[in-house]
């Protein structure tokens, strides 16, 4: 049994831990992979999980993007947090702000994005550089409510360049392959139908939709293979 467990809206909301879910996760039997669509480094996530008393492998969309490009390019123009630059560098890909040196464009959630960054990225994509999106999440949950996700930045570049990105984060098959590593008995836990549960259904896995994050109410139609719980404590009681 392998559990692929989302973070935002499941383990925490912004800076606040969701302790009821955390205590339930500790009691789950089997291997655990903590997976986030955030373009951050694995080290940052591992450190925070330890604060909550959780252990398991960590997969971030920054790591997936870096592994996808590894061996294909030597440099990339990146929009995202420091963790994205870190994972690219660890994979042997040099992050560069020099447009003429960039062999690919990688886009995550850049909270300091500027018009000029979007313009440079769009020019490069239009010229034919590979366009990699760590994810296309519209929003993500924080202790202060929903905030715009990486999808807002990806969409700006998509529209202005006229080219669609290769999305490596959830719900892509690329993301599932990296996280599952060939395991057949997989359950995905998450707070979104359009990413977590979609990834489960499209890859032959089961899903647990928990209503502690973006999704607050059960969907009108619940697909076969998906169960809905208010908190993960309910999962242990089934």
C-alpha cells in the first residue's frame, strides 16, 4: 500500500497545521509519499513535516520539473520560488536570467513576478523553448483564505506566447509516475477534485477527498473509487 498525500489543505493551511489530519496520517499503514504542487524544494517540505512529526518521501512539482528536464537541457529561465532554482541546480540545470542562454522556460508560483519576467518568458516560449509548468493550480489555501496559484502566471505566458505548456505537476501522469514509482496499490489523499482526485482516477488509483482545504462540500457526483471525508479521522473509522 502506498499513500500519496497532498500537503496544502491536508497537512496544513499556510502556516497553520491541520492537527486532526496529521494524527490520522501517522496511523496510516503503508508507505507514504508527501506530494505538493508547490514549486519548492524537497528540503523545505521535509523540514516542516518533521515539525509535525511526519516522515516519508517528499515530491514537489519543482523536483518533478527538474527531473523531467534533466539531461535534456543545461539551462532554464525560471519563474518561481528559490526552491525551484535549487531543484533545477541539483539536477544539473543552470537557472539563468540571461534570455539568450536559456534553453527552457520553467514556471511556478512566483510571488515577485513582474511584467518584464512574463515578457521574457513569453518571448522565449514563442521562439520555441520548451515551456514547462510546475502546475496550473488556480488557487491554493492559506490561513488567510484562498490565494492565486501558479496557474495565473502560467496562463499569462500561455496567452501571450500562443503555446500550451507541458504540465508536470498534479494531475499529470508524469507526476503520478514520479510519486508512485511503479507501485500498483495506491491511494491518493487530497483536497481537490481537479488535481488530486483526477490524478488518482486517471492512473488507476483510489482517492480520498478531504474537506479541510479548497473543497468544503462534497461534490454532487462522486466517482467510483473516490470517498469523501470531512477530516482524515473519518478515514480511520471506516
